[in-house]
């Protein structure tokens, strides 16, 4: 997961935006808002990971999935390797999103319960 020069330039903007979203969720709904934000991020990351190979949850998904498999079978070895590399890169960033999500869930719901019981 090497970061390019553009990634390093955009990183402060991303961190500032994420901090603003987390602060907004906290100010709007307290620790419960942080927990819910963590759940939303986690569900989105899990959904993206489930659909990395194609559509999975639509009534038309069976025919769509068959078409995607046929297209994947027609790929050359280089195209398959490129697709595999893109998928691996996506999964690395999804891991980061899942860790952030778990942290927000633990922090938000943990402090919410602690302050409600204490």
C-alpha cells in the first residue's frame, strides 16, 4: 500500500474532512452518533468487499453474475493479473476503513454505555 505523491498531498485534506465529520456526528448526537457513524462506515466497507467480484444482491444478479463470469473467462492473463492487483489494492484500503469503523463503534457505543450506566 504505497502512497504516491498525490496521496501525501491529499492526506491532510482527508484527515481534516474526517475529523469534521466525526466532530459533527459527536456534536449532533454525542457518543451514540459516533457509534452509528462507525456502523455506517463498516456496513459500506463490508458491502464494497462483498461486491468486489460483481453484483450479489439483486433479483437480476444471477444473469448479471453469469455475464460477469463469462467476461472474466474471456480476459487475457494480463487483464486478469491487473484485475487481481486492483482488487488487492482495494482490499488494503477497505481494511483501513474497517479498522476506523471498529474504532468508532467501540469508542461511540462504549462511552455511551459507560456514561449511561455511570
